C-alpha cells in the first residue's frame, strides 16, 4: 500500500465541517475518504504495514508513547522529513486508520464549543510547530525521527529518555533551533539518557531550563552545532559541573 494524503480541498472541507461532524469524530468514522479516490492522492512510497500492528491504545494513565512512536516511525519509515511536513498526510491518518487511536489519546470534550478547537488541534496541523507537537500522529513520527538521527544510541533508549518528562521534551521541541541542530540535540539526548539512569537531575524543570539557557548564551545553538561532538561534550560538561555547580546528573 502506498502512503496516502488528502487533497487540499478535502482538508479544507473537513476543517470547515468539524462542528457538523462531531458525531463522526466522537463515535463514528470517515469511511467515505478511502472509498472516494477524489479525496486523496498517493505518494510513490510504500508503508510498512506491520508497523501499525504494534500500536497500543492509551489505557488509564499509560499513553504508551514510546511504543507508539516506534510503531508510527516503522509504518512510515520510508517517509522523508520534507514529506513529513505535509498536513494533508497527517490529517488523512487521523481521519482514517488512526482515528480510533487519535480519539483515545486525545479524548474529545463533551462540550461542543470546546470540542471544535480540540479537534482542529489534534486532527489537523497548519504549522510546523503543530505538526511536531499537536497532531496526534505526526508528533509520534517526529519524536522518533529526532531520536533516530542520534548516532550510537538505540532508538528505544533515546525515546525513553526523551519522553521521560514532558517539561524537558517541550523545552526542546519548542526550541526549533535545538531540534534541528543535530549535534547539539545528540549531546543533550545522550546526557538525558545518562541522567535517566542516574539521579535524574537533568529532568528537573528549573535545572534543564538553566542548562538550555547557558548553552544558548555560549554561542547559540546554530553555532554550537558546527562543533565536533568531543568539543560539544566538553562544553556541556562545563555547563553542568562548572557553571551550574552540579556534582552528578
């Protein structure tokens, strides 16, 4: 099966009709999309069908974020970052094969006035920030993609550290320059993995914010990304142990 994405008009019509389709979002489906080829295009890229078989439905307080990041990334392993910036792809998935997961992960409010913006946030994605953070499916792919870029670290280990504390994850994702700076992101992620196995000091909100501020003050994330990893490691250690005066992480 090829990767499908909605046509521009189909996305626009779905967004315009959210209020009219609340019953479909809550308990129904959008089966007409796959039955009408005028609703979608296909990319010349195959999906790996076995990937979605590893998806886990959120249950209670467990969202199974690590497992689902791995599953979506496996399902769309042939997807390029450029293609992954397309709202039409993610809106297609949240309205079709990932509809059940989307409404389980982000339960739709019973209040109709609150339900409409909620659905627009998690079923659609107008901007890159929304693609990386808000859309129920795209956020999983992008978190896995970020972690996959780091050399010498198992994807599952990287995701477990990256997803360990929402404040830390948000502090990185909401700084696009950090997420795009592969070398800097890699050094930070490896330190988070070490901290997760140690005293977990880096997962304290105030501490991590100070780390990020200190790194940015040294030369900016874009400039730091041009440095080789050993030099970046030395700078990071200086921030941790000298500037912040920590004895362990």
